[in-house]
């Protein structure tokens, strides 16, 4: 009887458990379907004529008011409420804290002019040189740009770079002078700068205050009247250009596409021209600025596509999507962002390695510009070598790791990528190919097999008041720069263009330039390839033993200076021992600098209270011999904090 009762109870419990699972599964499926499946009858459809579509970007130097202008445009077109908050399109915490735009953001606006409704696709872009790749992506989907200039600061270095970028793509440029409400604003001076540099006519230039909304309606009218409609044809086979993507943990990679030709519908089978993989379109949406789901996206429009791409690596920027049944010629894309600055990233403690690895993997899914390779160091343990677009990009990445994933990391001093050509590399197993690329000093090839060494060069542009011209030129020459051209842009300011090694500007060049010019100079640079260089590997030796983790790559003209600086820095950081430590900086077998770290020393003569002087000398000689033996057999114990202090910026 007891056995039957037990079986009955267990059976009833299993039935209840199964019923509970079914209810949970039904609830989950209902919730999931409500969140991610859409009733086709409820989906909206915007079949805007191509001639009523305008695709444009806002480009400017840092802090010239791009995001504020974007807010006013969103408010005036009804996309957001008036006075809803500052910088709506700046969604990252780091963007709000620093007051900069890191990620280009898109928004589709509806605007009515002269009883015609227009679809305006706005792309707000970053202004810092490190994020120029975001501007490249944005311009690929645009037919016009708003070139925004601060009425107080005038034309800056990034303003010039962005203008020529848009000009080279034959885009319509609408010059707009912002912040005319400021007390020290001088829009007439800025008009003259635009005339001198870009041959812009006075009547083309619009003067506004984005903060107060003054004349912003004129900008909207100019977009409709001056920017041409996209050269798109709805009756041709589908061609969609991917110009941005991000990752969602539920939906996978979401691609932002510009429909060049044809129509894209929910349920279509699409294929990537680059990977040849096929996907089914699960959902389509406009950004307004929140997602607004659609049935179809037509030629000339910009929208989001979700199609079960597992990772953002599958959504190649510049790739073309087409219908699986109708292959097409891919659209001309643009260059993928290339890492310029490399740094080692290590956990504070090796017990945090897995947590930091997960954080980096998640963050890289939303930042395609970061390259990741595994690296290990005897001093710092297991870590990664990360490639960034620039120093600000590296700082922003580290800040996002901390804020978004609560992951503390140690960043080593940034470096650049060098190249070396090798003699007879076919006979050397370690070096496969004639050219070796390296960024880590420990991978520096043996000089006996190196034919030539190359370092990356950039073309820099500095705009500065003319009374700072002398100090700025001295700074450029000190950093091994070569002047290319000098041009007066008005009575008070001069533009200097020069070539300089990238390694010389990545750490403190910008800070020193701002200090020299009281903050008035602006700096911009672009990649200019590689040039032959006389670089060397500088090794650090402690009592004759080489410490590989402290090695650096320097130019031979600055090797002595860097060697002295490194030895003095190590003298302050390395903890004292019971014996003398000789700190040497060497290039090959030549010692360039040396510092001696004095040992702890016990006063062995303290117990003497008189007697012959030879007693004291005998004790000191005995102590000296003991220190000598200790130095011969003693190991120098360097704590992990010492390497962190030396290697980090």
C-alpha cells in the first residue's frame, strides 16, 4: 500500500512539473512572440518617391555643436519632444560624460515643405580624428553634408579634413556657422575663412544657433532644396550597402543598410556578396530615433535589417546584399578601418582573466575597428594585444570596459606597427615571407637578418594663431616632422601641413601642442603609408640580465635620450634590495645609459666604541665581500606593480 501511495505521489508530482513546464514554455513563447514577432498587418509601410528622399550627414570638428543641431532637427520634425534632453543621439555613457560623439547615429525624419512630405535620413557623425572611419561609413550612404563651423573657434583641422573627404566624394556641401549667440562669436571672420579655404560664397552660408534654434528651419529648407535625391531605382534588382552594424544579444547582428536599388521585404532570402552566406530577413525598421518596424524598405531609403547574422563579424562594412535568386555586381565600398595604435591589455589579477575576456569579446562585437590577438607576458600573465584607431579610441574602449562591464584592465604604453624585410626568409622557419610586421618589441627580428626597417608615417595638419608659429614648428621638428606646406587662412591664423612618424605623436603630442598654444591650435592627421627608418630595439638589463618585458622600440636619434629617461624612471620604481642593482639601457652590445640602485646597508660599525681604525676597516671589508657574493647569486625580485608602473602610460 505504501509503495502504491509513493508511486502515486511521485507520478502526480511529475505531472504537475510537466504542466508547470508547459505553462512556462507557453508564457515564454507568448512573451518572445510579442517582443520579436510582428503582425504583418500592424507593420507600417513608407513608399516615399525617390525624388522626396534626402540622405545627409553632419560633419564638423570636435565640440562645434553637431549633436545639438541634430537634437533641434529631431524636435522640429516631430521625432522627439521639445526640450526632451541634450544629445539624444549620443547614447553611450562615455559620450555623455566626455561631451563627444563616438558612434555615428542615424535617424529618419519626416518633413513637410510646400505641401510635400520628404523623408530625411540624418546621420550624426563623430568629430575626433580617431573616429574618422565612422565619417567614411556615413558618407557612403549620403548625397549631401552639413559642414558645421563654430562662430567662435572658426575653421579647425578636422573641418578641413572633413571638407575634402566630402568634396572627394562629390557630395553637396551646405556650410553652416553655429553658435552665433555666443558673446565672442565672430561669424564674419569665419565667412572669410570659408571663402579663402573652400571658395564658398556668402549667400551659401547659413548662420544659426543650434542651442536656441535660431535659423535652424533654414537648414532644413536648404537640405530639401540643395541636396539631390539618391540615384536609386526601385525597378532594378536589390542592391543594399551595409554601412554600419551593431550586436544585440537576442537578435544577433543588426545591419544598417542603404537601399541603392530595388525593394527589401520581410521574409526575403538575401545573400552577402562578400561571404556568400544567405539569410532570411526577419525584420526591417527605421530609426526614428527608436526602432519603427516596417514591411518593406524601398530604393533610396536607409533602414535596419535583422536576418539571424550570428556575429557582427558577418556584417562586413561595405558589403553588398542582394536577393538570393538574383546575383548582382557589388557596390563600390570603402576601406575598412585600419588599426593605428596597439597596446597590451591585461587583467589586474589573473583570477579576473575569464571575466575580462568575456567583456572584451562583447565590446568588440559593437566596435569592429578593434583588433584582438592573444598575448602572454612572464610579468603580467595572459593578456591580449589590441589595435585601436588612435589614443582617444583606446581611452574610450578602456572606459567602456569599466563602465559597461565592470572590468578593470591594465593597459600598457601604446605603440605602432613596424615592418621589416628579411634576407633569405625562405630558409628561416620563423619568418615566412619577405616582410615581417610587428608591434611588440619582443617580436623585433634579429638585425643580422634584417634588410630594411620601416615605420608608419602620417600627414598632419595644424591650424594655429600665427603668433604661435615658431613654437609649433619647433615642436614639429623635435618630433622628426618635415614641413610640407604653410598657408595663411586669414590675418590671424596659419595652416601647417607636415609629415611625421606616427610613433612620435600618439602619446603626448596633442597635449604639448595645446599647452604651447594656450589651447588655440587644432590637430588632425591621416595615414600616409610606411617609410624607411633607422629604428632600434632598446633593451633593459638588471645586473646584466635582460628583462624582455621592459624592451622598447625607438629611433636611433632618440635612443640616448629615451635610455636615460627609462633608467631614471626605473631607479624610482624598482624596490631596493640587499645588494647593488645596476640598471642599464642597451642597444645591441652598447650601453647607452646606466643608473645604480643603492642597496640597504646595515651599520656594522655601530657596536665599535674606540680602538684601532683597522677594526672598523676590517668590518667594512667583510661586509663588502658579503654584498659582492650576494649580488652574484641573488635574484632581483620585481613585483608585478613595478612592471605595471613602467609599462602603463
